[in-house]
C-alpha cells in the first residue's frame, strides 16, 4: 500500500535547510508554502506549462486560497517528499490542487494542503479565462 493520499502523484524531493528552521527549532510554517510552490511549478513543467511558457503567453495560475493542515514538524536535516495532484478544474478560470508533504525516514505525513488557483493576466494581475493550453494541461482527472 502506498503512503500517498491519491494515486499518481507528482513528487519532488526536498531537503530542510538551516534557514528553514525557526526559533522553535522546527521548519517555519511559511517554508511549507515555498515547498508547495516548488512542487506545483515542477508539476506544471511536467504537464507542458513551464514558467517560461507562462511568461511568453502572459498568463499564469495564481494562488487564490490556501489551506494547510500541519500534522507533524519537519526538523533540521530532514529529507522530505512533496506530492501534488490536480483534483479540480472548471476549464475556464480555476484549478484545484492537493498536496502532501511526507518524511520517508519515519513514514510520516507532515502536512496536507489544498490550493485553489485562478488564471491571471500577468500584465494586469486580473483574472482571465484560461488559454486552451492551460485547459489541456490542467484538466482534472475524470471522476
């Protein structure tokens, strides 16, 4: 049985850095946002929508709502994995992702997150209909 919450994850490996540790001796909660972003960008590139293409067409997916459940602390020198899945998409403006941060050493899920993204025009910062290549790349799996 797999340790991932959903099948077919896109996974990136992460190494906790000294700068990630806060005054409480664990990874600061803000670092998790960076990790989610890293996983999302890696997945987008794997789906054919790397940052370079987004800037060429002046469209991007911007986080609109982020919900994170912190379950266990990540610590100095931890080696982690962050997985992401596209779980929803309206084919017009919005895409939903789920994330899971996992520590293989003790087989612990450290965090789970859901992020709602909206397509924006990179020049105006305003919401705009997704171009066809976004619709194709970010199609949610069939139910």
